[in-house]
C-alpha cells in the first residue's frame, strides 16, 4: 500500500509579548497532541483542506498560507491489521478567531504553547523538526500572508 496524503494546519498567533504561539489539539482516538489535519477531499486545495480541519477540530479560523512549511510522515492504523504511511503537508494558519464551541469540542482538547513546548508534546519527529524550524521561516510566512499592518495578537 502506497503513501496517502493529508493536509494539516499549524495554527499560530503572537502573544502580547511578541512570542509565537502554536495551537495543538488532542487526537480523538489516543489523546496524543497533534495538529488539526485530515484528508484532502476532491475539489479542495491542500491549504483549504487544512483550514477546514482547523475549524472543525480546533475551532479556529484565520489566514492560511497556500505554501506548506514542511512535510512529516506517520503510520496510521486503518484497522487491526492494516497500517498505512501518511504524508502530511503543514500549512501555517495565522489565527484571528478562536471559537468557544466547534464541531469536535466534545472529543478534543486544545492548548496554546510555544513551538519549543509543542516539540516536546508531539510524537512525530518530522513534526518536531517543523516546530524547531519555525523561527527561521516566521518572517517568510508573515510576508506571504500579506498583513497590511501588524498581525493581530492573542486577546488579553
């Protein structure tokens, strides 16, 4: 069985002190900390699928980058006997709205953390590498998202 593809959002925002924060959610099945991600449905571009997953799984909306900042792979158990390798493209999503209720609120937790904390919380080495590189690509991401002024910061 070959690799299948998913798209993930990397929800980001600036703290009032100017530090980058990322949002992690728990997986439904194991409770591991992950990014909102899912299959790329027909008719959707990968970054659009990632934004949709962020809203459904984490209750956040924002400005999505159409350029992936990294790719990681993981093994997904499809059933008791079948495991498939999944390749996930990660798209930065600068969050401007955090909802109090969202479609998967009853089955997932969410947590804003620094990229260093996120790297400690996730299991996938490729995802850790993306968090480790975030400082190096942050300015490029902001430029591509094309904010007319400074991007919004987290609420008080």
